[in-house]
């Protein structure tokens, strides 16, 4: 993924692309993969960095959604558990099966969760990750040693998937690019171009880095901007109804000592009726999430004090070692692009998580809702819809068993470079090239070669792209990531031919953003 080459293609090619996708989060990336796998020509444009917003702030679960089962949404759960299985098969280097334990309170809980989760397994069919079962109080305490024994009667074990969201995005984009797609970060869409009949036939965009302007023609323009979908809909039809009801989810990152075993914990009923997860991830523990309706969307949402307090107090009630504010290595907030309800007063946790596709009068396709687990299926549904709208010959999906870039089985999770999959050997080669094997962070296991690799092959052009999303240091340990910033800026400046001023500006920008991740 070489950005200069991509821009050059846009500059020199005046053809009409089959798909122009606005938005480089999970939704847009899923559509780019699906369309390019079917042989369509694709341009994907993202105004900031890929997954800058919602799609890098997930709970890192690939799941059917146990609580949607409780809400009776069996179709959604069935779709998601099948997609979960496919994702684990197609990208084994950045996904894995994860065992979860639900601490139970009495016989009613034990029966309810054992029966419910057995049904959850059955919905996955042959893609099931393992059978759910009740385990005794003694076994539960042995497996999750820090759980408060006064709070539980037994436990129910079930299995779901886990992944690294931003890494999944980059590898999926690399797969799309290998199939001919053009993908650009920091390329903002300023307007839609229409023909005399009012149909959308292209976009005007500009490169945020150089200011260069582009007119890109497309047969199908797609609005896949998540929480920002209404901005594009306003470009298409000023005064259009709102389609998005953003809701904020906050997560805290703790040291692994708060969850020493391999199991995750699911607390099914919290004070606000949501599920709280404690999940091991990259040798840390993610605790979350919340569900706070917001009026306004933003690229960098900030965790509210009450959300932080709610997570700490709820986790503290269940653990014998209660986490304090000083234990939090990072706090991050993401927005869910929920489809706006038709009636006032719907609770955000009750708003459908399924994806919806709207066709505007202009022919613009907008996708809202959905989640990472179903991103491949979302892409499939949208491309099917475009084929139908244009009376194109239907090409069946090619992504169900498509191996994602970096595909590698049986990775060693103790190896700090494991999440690169098959690219790991190239990074090791690179590390020997010019002495780029110096450590940038011992605690996070990051070396200089990873910075060079991210610039050359993963389109990192700001230090935040690297520290927050190509490696996950901003989320794993915000203060540690700040210590790395000057050296990362220096290496990137050399790769990108930038001066000392650029380095200082990058460090300042990164420090300002990351201050919101530190309590």
C-alpha cells in the first residue's frame, strides 16, 4: 500500500470507477474487499486515517452478541456467529477463539445462561467455537482467581472470537489493493457531482496532505462514513432527515494482573442493563463498555467521568482486587453509528445493531449500523444491492473463504510481532537492514523496523497512525506511547523526507490527542 502510487493512479486515470466508497472504517473496508474480489474497480477515500474513529475503538470481540439473543433477535445472532467463524478462518493471525466465563448467582442464573448459551452455540452450526457448559464454583474460582467468591454460585463457560480491529482493517485493505483497489487515507470528500437528471456520478475530493484536488467519477457512490453518514447525506440532499443516533462506548485498559488467567469475564447485568466485559488483549485487560447517547459525533470522543466511574465501580464489585483510577493505562471512547429510531425515547441499547442500506433518489447508497463481526457480510449485501439497482449481472460473493493479507496459522502469541502474520519475516529482514532492530518500548515489544514497515507498506503518514493504529500502543499504555513519540517522529521524518518542524508538530499533535487517553 504505497500512498504516492495510489495518488498517481488517481491523477493519471480519468476512467469511471465501478465503486467510489467514502469512509475507511469497518464498513467501507468490507465493501472495498467485496467489490474488488468480484472484479469491480474500486476507490476508497478516508478523510483521516483508516479506522481513526469508531472502528479502532471496539471491545475487540468477534461475537454473535449474547445480549441480542436475550432481545430475541435470532436472525442477527445467527448471521453474526456465522461471520465470526468465517473471520477466524480467514485471518487466524489477528483473530482467535476466546473463552468467557459468566459468574452466576443461584440456580435460576445457571439454568438460564446454560440453556441460552447452548442455543447460541447451536446457531453457529459447524462454525461453533466450542460447547458452553456450567462449571462449579470451585472451578470458576480456580479459572478466574480474582473473582469475588461472595458474588457467585458457579460459572458458565462459553466461547466467542477476539481480534485486533485496526490490524484487521489494514490487512483487509492490503488484500483489496492486491486485487486492484485504490485506497487513500487523508483524502477528504468535499462534494458529490451529479448529472442533469440529479444522479450522483462522482465526487470531488482533496488530499489533506498536499491540498491537491481530484474529481473522481464513479458508477456507484457509497456513503460508508459511519457516525458521519448524515454529513454526506446533507451533501446529497440538504435538509435530509437524520439517520444516525450516535452512542458512546468507553473502555479502560488495565494491567494483566487484574485477570491473570486466559479466560475473559462477562458480567451480564450491570446497573445500566448492559453487559460488562473483562477481556485479555495483547497482554493487557480491556474492561468495558458503556452506552451513552450523544448529540454530536466527533473523530476523537472523550470518556466522561461518570463512564469511567461506572466501569471501575462495576468491575470493583466483582473482583477481589478492585481497579483504581491510578491503575488505568489508557481510557478510550468510540462511537456506535446506530440507525436512528423512528420514535423518540428509544434506549440506545435497544436500537437495532443490524445494518441497513438506504438508496437515495440520486442513486447514492448509504450503509448505517452494523458492527465489525459482520463487516464482510455488510460488504456482500451492499455490492448485491448495487448490482440490483444498476441491473448489473450478479457476480456471487468471493469473500467467504478469502484469506486476508498476512494469513498465517498457529501464531505464537508470545512473539511481539505475531500479529503481522506472514509479513513478520519481512519485518525481521528490515530490522537487520540498517540497524532498525533497536527497541522503542520493551514493555510493548516494539522495534524501529515496525515504524519503517508501517510507512512503506501500511500507509502510516503521521506518528499517531503508527502509535495508535499500526501498533496499538496508545490504547495499551498511553503514557508509554508518549515516550516513544519523539523517536517514531524521527524515523518517520527520515522515511517521508520531513524536517525538524514537522517532527515537533507531530509530537505536539500526538501529545494533545493522547492526553484524553490518560486519566
